């Protein structure tokens, strides 16, 4: 059946689902509604819960920019609560600029795209333009 064929195409939890052009792997959560509450660390630095979008954003920033951001409740909370990222080597803060949809400023490489909560996504979503 079609359902069993689709089920076979799901990448198992903890396996690489893809790799960004910036060479940061994305790991499968297996089910979009699943939260493992299993902590992920890179070089001893907490990046979030495996393999949520916020974890990916934090891990990407750490691996590509040597920066992290504060603990955050959900991706949607990032829009109002996340005002800077911090470089892990010296604590320097880099303040973020926010642009609403429809603004004349188009997203560019290394931008975070933050989505609000919705019927389809109760915690919002964050993505990175690589």
C-alpha cells in the first residue's frame, strides 16, 4: 500500500536526513510530532533537544559562527525573546535585526527565518538560509 511505502521512506531517529550546504548535518526526528527531550551537546555545549529545529539553529550557529543563543521556550519565542547571539570564545554579543514579512529587506544567507505558532505548528519553526 501507499502508506507502507511512505513509512519505509522515513529516516530513522538519530540518522542523518541531509546535510546543509554549509556542511552541518540534519538528523532525523523520525516523526514531526515527537520530542525526545534527549539533550544534544557539541564540544560540551548544550545545543538543545534532539533533533528539534531550535537545536539545529543553535548547532548551526555554533559550528559555523562560533556563537550560541540563550535558552528559549520554542522557535516562535525567538522572535521577541532572542535579541542577540553570543560568541563562545570571548562572550562578545552580536545583536540581531528583525524584519517582518513584507519588509523591503529580503532574507539573505545566514539569516534565521522564524515562524509563529500556527494550527500546523504549535511551537512555530526556525530555519536558516545557508
